[in-house]
């Protein structure tokens, strides 16, 4: 019986999805990971359920978050970004 090769499975997923998913606001492009590391998942678990800024800071990283924070964006915009991100990557974040 052949074993499961994690690296090969990951490579296949990344070939399908790419390493990052992007969105733009007023011509400014941001990227989010298509896969979450255990460290990132742990950081997300430690956030309060309503900590939208914390969620974005963890996913975007400090440098991108600083650029993102300069935009006047609504909660509905963020919900739409998270919904599209979830549909395209299979990651369900900011739900419920």
C-alpha cells in the first residue's frame, strides 16, 4: 500500500489555487494565503470572534495591513472580500 505524500498533495493544491489570492481596493492590490499554516490558524483562534482588524492583520501581515488600513472600507466590503476568499480557496473565515 502506498503512503500519503503530504508534499505532493500540497503541491497539487498550490498548482490549482496558487500560493496567494488577491483582491484590490482603488487600484491597491493585497494578497492573502491560499493555505494557512498551523501558526496562522493558532493566531486566528486566539482572536475574539468580532476582531475584524485582528483577522485582517493576521492574514495580511503588518505591512499590507498598514496599507489596507489607509482605505475607507465598510464592513460590507470586508464581508464581500471574505466571502469571495472563502469560495475561491475553501477557507471559511469570519463566518458565523
